[in-house]
C-alpha cells in the first residue's frame, strides 16, 4: 500500500487517535469490513503504541438524554439524525480498546474530534506533530477529524484497514481521493512494522 517515504513515528511526537469505536457504532452495518475487524486492527495498534510510550486518544460521540446538544440540520439525507435517546451503553468504548491507564478520552458532539474539545490542546502540550488515525466511519468521523488536523498543520497517517464506513464505496472514495491529499495511507501491518 505504501507509495511514499517510510514512516518515522517517534513516541514523543506521534499519537494514535481512535474515532468512535464505541458499542453503538461498532455494531452498525459497515463496509468494506465490519466493526469487529476494525476493532481488532485498532486494538493491535493501540496496544503496540501504548507499550512504546505513544499518546493514545480514544474519541467517542455522546449526547445528553434530551438530545439538545446533538446537531440536527435540515438535510436531504436525514438517515443519521437522532430522534430518540440512544441506549445507555451506546457511547461506551468497546472493551478491546480500553480505556487503559494513560489514554486520553475525548467526548465530541459532532463528526470531527477537534471542534469543541481539548484534543488540539492535549496534542500540542505533548509536542505531538504526527497523528495516526483509525476508526469508524471513514468518511464521517475520521475524515472530519483529518480535515481539521490538516488545517492545524499535523502530519497524518491513515490506517486503511483499521477503519470502515457505511459502505465499501464511501470508504474507498475517501481513501482514494481525500486522504492522500492530507497524509499517508498505510495498512496496520505497515504501521506496526514502522513501530518496531
């Protein structure tokens, strides 16, 4: 999958950001792979990076019981609009991911992990220059986070087989046309090899 320079991912300057690997999202239908496959790859990355001293950020999306903090714009596709409170465990991080001691938790109210959170502050205070991104969904939470990270000047590595979307087509579009303009697209195996 690699076509550019080799990865240099020093622990003091590289963080892993895991998007929305929570019970209510991992269980949804997905493509090109199911949520369980994404969790397996992401957990391997997180465990390896934690062991090497990397900063690991687990991002979830959660709303209040009255949903007044959820976005509800008028749109042509309202399939993602929430009209009833989610189940009590909907936003819980899946157990395979943690959290583990030292992980930083970010709770967001929209697709991207930067807006309205302390993510940029926490990365900058630790001297993080490169972020490794994975999670669900490729073209929503991951891409929205990546676009802001690009605008903020972060180097980015997108772990293609540690993310998925609502469909294989949506995933492929973002991986082929969007991510290569903002960073480097790699596989879990390639990132793990760079960490050795």
